[in-house]
């Protein structure tokens, strides 16, 4: 009679310790049909031998498929896992990617290398690889919090889509002129800024203003570059090489399409005064206009203003009074257009 209160089971290695027997033996005539622990050299457990080999194969397949119908296996070291699968780890295990918390890791075992992706209990994701017996350092892929937020740095080559209530907090680098940043409906937002790196040369910041508008800002210190913002292939803004503007008494503004507007005031100038533009026009001057400045103008004090020797860097001003005499003390404003 079987003593069901004192049953013993085959010692099948579990989880990451499972093995795959390459062959299943054949029972031969003359072998004693014994039970008990499998020990063929001592004629013990002969009837259990085949069952043990088949059970080991079954456990190996179960573990390789992630533990069918079971939870992930607990491990004490992430560095010694030798089989692909899903594993639980607690704080303090060897190879923990983030001290102070446990999590789960997916292990991918190759013929000569391996890789692991770990997700901590706090929602942070890490990755590392192994060549031969040497594991690389853990690299954080992203941090996920409730609501689909991404906290930290995120590098994207291609397209980044934010939907629902997703937010990106911290720098996001999108490299390549073909990169597309798409904000879908549902309250997607960027906070505090989104850096757009074009050709690894020009850096822009997409900033959400207090009124809800999105504002592209050229990052300070970015190299000169012929850059443009387009919608459906049409330029809505362009920035030629150099600083875009100087809003001062003697200043300038570069406009879309390459047009440059410059202005200044000449005080107590005389006839044939040589004046320089705030910056040199890259190509040519298209127009130059004057405005005489006088607090108490009259027919005698009126100036006739003109210019000669016009170049990309400046001009020579001419000034005569109403009698045709050279004016030696005149103040005027001018505006120049060019490209």
C-alpha cells in the first residue's frame, strides 16, 4: 500500500537551473526494475530514470517560455542567469541596476553573449549587455510614471509621438533633419523644453508659453546656420547666418527670405560725412531713405539730404540747406534695405 503522507518526488532542477538532456535512454532487458532515487550505478531508480529525463526537458521548455502558467522565477544574482526568461529580483541582489528597489528582468541568452532589460518597482527601465563573461554597466532607457510621463533624457532618431496625457519632462534630443515631432490630441505637453538638433549643428528649443502657444527659440551660442521652420514645405521663418537682430538706436533685423532692414541716426553731421551701416549687407543695398530731424523746422533750416558712394558697408551723406549751401550741422535718420 502506498503511504500517501510520505511521498517523494523526482529532483527536477527548477527555473534558471533547468537543464536539457540531449538524449532519452532506452530501458534494457536484464535491468532490475527498481524504484527510489535515480542511481543507475547502484541499480537504484531504474524505473524513474526515463521519467526524470523527460521532466528535466519539460522544466527547461517551461522556463525558456517564461514560466507557462507561473510567475517569474526569483533569482539572487542577475549576473549568473544563463537561460532566457523572465525573473524577479529583490533589492540587494548582485547586479541590481538601481539600489534600493527590486523589479523584474527579461534575460536574452545568446550563443556567446546576452542582454537584459530590467524594469524596477518604481517604473524605471534599464538595459545592459554581456560579452563573454563581462557585463556592461546598466544604462537607463527611460523613466515611466503614472499617466505615461517620461522623466529624464530621451534620445529619439525618427518620430516621437505623445498622446493622451503624456508629458516629457527634461531634455529630448531628436536628431536628423527627417525627424518628426508629432503632438496628438488629448493634452500631450512638453515641459520645460524640447531641444531639436538639426544636422548636429543648430539647436532649437520648443517652449510652451504661458498663453499655451508653442514657441521655437534658437538656443544661445548655437553655430551660424541657414535654418528655417517650415509647415507643409513652406517657410514660415528663416534665419540666415549671423545674429538675427539688434533692436538698438543703430540696429538691424534679418527678415524671412534674406531681406535685411537697417536703421540709424546721424547727429550734427556735415556734408560729405562717411557713415557705416550697423552691419555689412552680404550682397547689395536695395534702397536708402532719409528723414530730416529738426525740433523747429522752417524754410531756411530745411535740409536737402542725399548720398553718394553707396556700398554694402555704408555711404557718404550729402546735406545742403534751402539756399544750396553745404550744411555743416544737420541731424537725420536713415533706413536701408538690402540682402
